[in-house]
């Protein structure tokens, strides 16, 4: 395949023009010459920007166990529509992915169904048997209960898990600080107070420092949602520790006031916080203190969200690329930070090879985008959550027109092509 008239974002965050040659699923040449009589398939990219496929390191595709909420096939279609070509799926399934047998079975399902590239996280628990460290992208620690397994809330258990895995990703809310006396209606951020975050970070730091330097893992704090998170990440980085930070689109645009006004549709864990927290997170993202964005795509059925006991989670993968482009449009980040946020930093953090941008030798994970007037107005929603949380708040200016995964067109703006499956990363 040859893409002519290509204007693409390079790995330095600059736009270049030329023709892109793709062979065997990889970028072969970024300045190839079109020759008369060429028999390769040629795509004209006039009028589009070509961006690297997004790496979304935090999704919940809900399979196995809760296919009615999303499913791998449907979730990967939503990802393609959002310009996402690689995902890492979370392990809090029903049953949780917490043994090697469950991990093996989950991988079989992903190989069979996933249209994009994928990797899996492993549910870390106390006194776990077996070893899966070389078969996963990361171990996931839940400091607030998120499956049938109890939460990890002790320093000793954190130390035990840290010593077993080279990379750990942490939901850093210490559930021992939750307030269960306030009731549930419209007080989600009170039931799960700020102190749960600070307590979790203190325990993580204590466990981390208690280990010899050679036994310390890479630590990723997921879905940063408070100013304390950002300040803690900055302090740990300044001390030279291998600590990374992720935030999510909903923390960059919504606050707890949106939850108070709109209810369960904006209920998420950790909860939305104040305007001051939001501004701190935006500044941390801009400065590079926060390394990357994960959608934390966590769909639930509309009936569940409208129930008397609604679950927490917001679906976001379907709009990930347009959202990050909105940050560029509004001057919150430049194109270099866009490139880091959309693919390079997550690829570096989780050692995802050959998917850190548009350069020769990398897999051809490419997204064609163009500007249009508020495309969300007429869109068909793919996720089974059935709700675009951003539509009434953000006037998106960009639309994903084509998504290419491993050199194969998987989405053309209207149709999904399902014959070729993605690769494990």
C-alpha cells in the first residue's frame, strides 16, 4: 500500500509531507516515489491529516463476564471510531483475570475477537500463586474493591505485590477512608473523599521505599483526579523514581458539579473533583508531569446507569482522538505533547514496541482526520453505553475518517472491516 499526498505528524511532533509506503504491515518508507505502472494499492490522503494511532492504556471491554455492557468486538469498533489502534484491557472481569488459567482464556478470546492491537493487565492479589509477570503488560492493584477480590490496603501487601511484578498499575483510592454514612444519592465524591487518595499515595510510597532499589517496580498511578495526585507524581519524579502518571478525559473537562447536576451518567471512580483539581491536572498534563491519557473506557448499560444503585464508569474510547485534538485546538497542548500523550509515552511506559509514532520500521497504525462542524451531532454511537458524555459540553472540530491497523484499513468513516484481527502487544 502507498499513501500519496500524505501530511503526517512525525515523531518530533512536526508535520511532514510525502508518500508513505507500507509493506507487511509496517511503514517501509516515508518518502517513497510513485512510479508509473505501480501495481500497489494507492490511497490519496489529500485533505486529511495523518496521525499515529492512539495507544489507550486503560480500557474495560467487559469480556469475559459482562458482554452485555460492551464486549471485545464492540469495544474495538468504538476504539477504531475514536482513532485508537492499541489498547490495554483491565482485569476486573467477572471472574477477575487473576490466575494464569484465566489469563490464558482471556487471551484466547481477545485473539478471536479484537479488531485492534491489545495487551492485558493481571489482577494482583495477596498471596497469589503462579507467575504471570512475563505474560502481561502490567499487574493491576485495586486499593478500592473492584471485583470479587478484596482491595489491597496494607503496606505489607503492596510490598509483596511490588516484589513480584516489574510494572504495576494502581487504582490509588484507599477504601479504608471511604465514608459510608453520607448516603449514596448525588454524594459520590463525598462517599469517596479526597483523603482516600492521599492515604493511598502515602501507603504506596512507604511500600516502594521499603524495598531495595533493584526490587522496586515501575509504578503507574492510574486516572489522576486531584491536585494531590499531580503534586505527588511530580515529587516522586524529581527524586528520580520510576513513577508514571495517567489521567482521563473526564477529569480534564468535568467537575463534581457536573455530577451533581446530571447524576449517575457522570459517576465514576475515582470521582470527579473540583474546578481547582481540574486546572491542576490540565497544568500537569501540559508540563509533562502527567505522562499520558487513558480513556478508562468503562461502559455500563443505560438501564444500569438509570437504576437506584448505579455503577460507576464513563465510556470514552469512542471520542479519544477528537478529545485530545480539542486540547490542541484550545491551546492547552502543542503537537509535540499531543504525540507524547496519544502514543509515545504509553508505548514507552508499557514497553509496547514499534507503535510509538509514524516512523520507518514501526507498524502502520495510522489515523486520517479532518475538520468538520460538530460531527457529534449526527453520529451513531457504537459503545453499548449508548451515551456520549462530551457532546453537550465540547464542540468537537475533528472527525476520524479512516483508521489503519497494522497496514490494514479497519474503519473508513462508515464501515468497520472485521476479517483481520489485531495483534497482542
